[in-house]
C-alpha cells in the first residue's frame, strides 16, 4: 500500500468537499491551463524528508490473542508540500476562496487515514502569500499547505510466533524446574 498516494487522494477528496468540487491535482512540473473558472489546483506533492525524526530502530506489533508478532524497519517520514492555486474571474470570488481555504484548514487540522491514525495538515504560506506569474486577465492567488511526516515503509515485513511458555531449569545445590505461562 502506498501511503503517499493514499494521503494525497484523501486530501483531494477533502478539498473537493470543502473548497470546490472541481479541485484537481497537477504534478509539480507539469504545465496546466485553466479551462473554466473558478478553478482550484493542488500542485504537488513536493517531498522533503523529515530528517530529524529518522530512526534506525525497528517496529514491533504484538498480537497477544493469536500469540504472533510483526516486525519491520521504522518508516522514513516525508513532508508533502502542495501549492494551492485559485483562479477566478472577479476579485470578490477570490476573497470568498480565501475564506473557504482558511475554513478548510481550520476544519481539517489532521488528515485521518483509515486504520493508521492521522497526519497533520498545516498552512506554510496563506492563500495569496506566494507570487505567481499571471499572463491572463483572470484573478489568481496561491498558497502552500503541507501534510507532515507521511510514513513510507520499506515493505520488508517479518512475522513470527510469540513465546507462550517459558521453562527455567536450575541446577546446582537445588535442582528445580519452573514453567511460567503468560
């Protein structure tokens, strides 16, 4: 399962629900021409590693009911940056989108991933904070949002059985055997 793809799809669905139903994803270096206004574009993701949270440890997940475990390396964590570009005909519409985007970020400070928890959604640059080259007489505004610390696993999963009974044998002056159960 690709965590980056899953999180990006969830973000697009949320943006379509809360900002504009025709929100589209455009990859960072692709050219995109706006055909209809209003238009909301999520351009990205641009990945940067969260190096301060890199770990060499391993993750263990125990299932005591079935007496099994799963083990894997700690995932690499990446920030996913998206430029949010809004294009409209009139200034009044643009101000409405400024409010919609602000409300969106207040309503969804976290993106919930089914069965995996949630990731923070933050605003790096508010809508209207990024300079854009606008070669038309349409009104444009852009900002930047970030999904923080998206985990990417290596796919190397090891599983096994947990120890159910432990038997200790003591030898010497006293010979004794004890079995300790979970």
